[in-house]
C-alpha cells in the first residue's frame, strides 16, 4: 500500500508513543518515534518526516523548543502539538511561532487523523503553488524569449526598463508575435511578481459578457447570474492584468475602462458599491489604435492612458536571423514535453523553415515545430515532417529550399535574394534580415557580388549550389 506520508511521533511516555504509532500506521502512514526532543531532532534529520507530532511537556527539550529548532532547518515542516487541557494557552501561543495545529489529551482518533490530513494538505498546496510560480518564472524569464536580432534586443531593453515601474504598457504588433509572453515577462520581472497575473482576450467575448468578465457582477444582474462573481480586475488586485486585443472593446466598455485607469475604481455589473483595486494594466493589440481614434472608433483619452509605454513586437519576417534559434528552442521544448529524443533538423528541413515568410509569426513556427516533433519517429526532423504549405509557398515564388546546402550557402542566398527583392538597398535588406548594413557590405565583398547600388541575383548550378550571377 502506498504511504500517505511520513510522520515522526515524539513523546516521552512509551505507552502513548507506541499507541500513536500503531494508530497512524493503520491509517496508512509511515511512522517513526522518538522518546524526547533531543532524540526527535536527530531522528527528524535522518527520517525526513512530512509532519512531526510532538508532546508539549517533555523533560530536557519541550515541544515548543523542538518546534523552533525544527522550523529553523525546515520552515515548511508542519508540527502538531499534543497537550493537556490546562496547557492549551501555551499551545495556542506556539501556533503563533509556526505550529500547524494542536490536540488536547486524551486524543480522539478521528480528530487526530483529521488534523494531520489537514496539515499535510496545506503543505502540499503551498508546495504546489511554489512549484507553479517557479515554473512560471522559468518560462517567462528573458532567456526563454528567444531573439538576437536588433529588433528583439530593443524589445528586451524596453521590458527591462519598464518592468520595475507601475506604468501602463501597450504592446503592439501582428498576431502571433509573442505579446502575451512579453506581458508575462514584464510581470515576472516587476515588484508585483508574487501577485496574480490575470489574462483576458477581449475580442473573444460579447460586450455584456466582457463587462462582466472585467468588472464582475452581482447576483441577479442578468439572466443566469445566480451568484455574485468577481471580475478580472478584482482577481488581479495586487498584480497585473493583461488585456489582449484591446482595440476590439465597445465604446461603453472603453468609458468604464478609462475610469478604472484614472481612479482605480469601478462597480460590478448590476451593483452600486464602488470597488477599489491596485492593478497594473498591460494591453495588447494587432490593430492601429491611432487609426481607430481618427475614425472615431476608439477614445482618444483612453488611447493616451494605455499608450504610456509602447513596445512594438516585430513580425518574424523582419527578424529572419532569429528563425533558426527559435526553431531549436521549440524543438528542445517539445521533445522534452513529449518525452521524445528528437535533437536536430535536417539541412533541407531547416532551410525550408528559414526560407518561409511565417505570416503567422512565432506562434505559427511554434505550432509547426510541435507538429513535426509529434510526427517524427527518429531523432531528426526531416522535410516531409513539415506542413505542405511551407513547400507550397516556395512553389509560388517564395525563397527556395536548398537540400544539401550548408548554412553558409543559405545565408548567402538569403542576403542576395533579399537585396534583389529590395532593389539592391542594403539598408532595407538589413532591416528585413535583422543584421547590420556593414555585415551585408562585408558579405557582398566576400561573395564578389555587385556593389550595393546594383541589383544582385543568384543562379543555381546543376548540383543545386547557389552562386552570384
């Protein structure tokens, strides 16, 4: 039978100690015992209990002193005290020092088991919460937002500067560029990191539902509202609220949102009691809010309240130099999550990935790599593991894949083809590729290609090699 947990019983009375051990073993616990506080301290170090059940009054080292020493070494170790009725006040005082609970003698078996189960459950929940926070911190640290391109370095710089403040942030950029990931990174690098990070996709909800989600509602506010419900602002109190697709909210909701930003106050739907919250707002949109303001579809005052700090996330086609690194990052992640030993892309597969324009941005690349990891049976992602549309784009005139070519060949082709597409402009090509103009000029000299004012082109030999014409 699987043990429900390890319990150390410390009591100087042999009969009581033995009886407790037998009761707890019958309940499914693994039990060790000690005859006094000093032995209990040594036994705890060897046994590693999940909970200590100790008598309060013992010679030498009493239960309170044992509690202090145990919690000095393991602050989350629950300690339950047993005491005679006349010493309850001492036990209550011990709880202020960190005791999980206390029991009065003579012990009731049902109460004993209930108190122990409850104490262990609290510890389990605390540890799970800590683990989840650790996982979130790990996922949203900067190391996991991959990008060495100049555009992404600017994003990292902006996030590092704005995170410690309480300023409202507006994230802009196309769908799939990673706005939620950046919002979470801001939160987890801020003084609010121990508070909640709450998300809401505004475009996915009708107006009435959106207001209820944002501000909550009172019982009877509308049909089906059978109880009071807190909204996202209340849930995010003390933390950060991320509102995605902010450009899609209705004019009436815009008015209420503006009030929260100005006064940090609102009323639940169907209520008249004012709620006050302390929430940092991060908003995101893939729409041009300035244009919406000009068209009268978005409040100008709200726009300026949201746009205190603007961070624009570049589309993946403008950060081509990050595609290979992102692909490797997703490959490692999904191989780990799917317990598969997939560790590389074939040259042909990587060439096609780098060549593709990625209209769905990072999210599309993430989905493609996950699909490929799931489909492959070996250690390498091959060309046939990639979606057909990547090859279809090539057939329609996108940058061709180059099976068997080296990364240097692929880089040369990318530079020359991008220059050709932009009329020989090194500045435009540098912007698209995410590299410096100086590097393009150096590479052109290395390739022996035409000067930057000319329009370079490439040809493919019978062996599939690329050379400047």
